[in-house]
């Protein structure tokens, strides 16, 4: 794990954890009778934003959505729980991981919730003028969260390498 020095006090992963829940309604449905992907994306961004704001102690804005995987469709009546936490921090940016699980309204009460989506988003802590500001380091508080930290660093390296490769390509065009 990368050491962070000269910043505000660090916070354990658990400090940022947020859970939001809602029931999917007919307003959320697409033409195919399942919940629209955009509704799910907004719900993911909402819970990730809450976790980012909690960790940073102020305003944090979405910088990018690294990945969203839609694993199972959502339907009207499903009770959906969105779990989010900060997995990794840089100086002003952080990765937030999100997992959505659904309780199917038409399943027996003993049935296990279904994972319907996962996502990784990058947020930047900003001040009142919208300029990036330093944020507390996140300290993994379990072996599982230590693994999430390391995987977040891999995703960050890939984002930076992709950005650099695209920039090189654009600079070499005629």
C-alpha cells in the first residue's frame, strides 16, 4: 500500500461505507419491462457520491465511471440495496466501489439477495470554488479491503496508461 504523508488524518475504509435502498417502480422501467440502465447508473452515482462526500468531509464530484457491470436485470417491485465504500485514495481523487443487490418481491423470504450490478467510480474532492482539494487517506481495515486497494491501484494504472496512449496517438496524427 502507498504511504500518504502531509495530509489530513487518515480514515479506515469502514468510515466511508454507505447503504441506500429503494423499491423499483413502474416509473423506472424501460420498453423491455426491466429497470432502465440509466436509473441504475444514477442510483450507483448517488450512493458512490455519498460515500465520497463522507470520506472527504465535504463536496466530491464524479470524475469518471471506470466500470459498471449489469449482472442481472432489475424488475418492478424489487427492493434494491446499494452498498458503497472508498477503496483507494490519491491526493485529491478516490475510487469508490459499489455493489447493488436485489431482494426479489416475488421470491420466498428465505431466498438470497441477487447481485445485480457492480461499479467503480472515481471522485475528486473539491473546495467551494470547485478546485481539487486534499483528502484524507483511506486505510484498509481488513485483508479484503487491502485487496480492494491493490485492485484499485491496478485500475488507476490502466486509466493513466490508456490516457497517455491516446494522447500519444493524437500527437502523432498528421
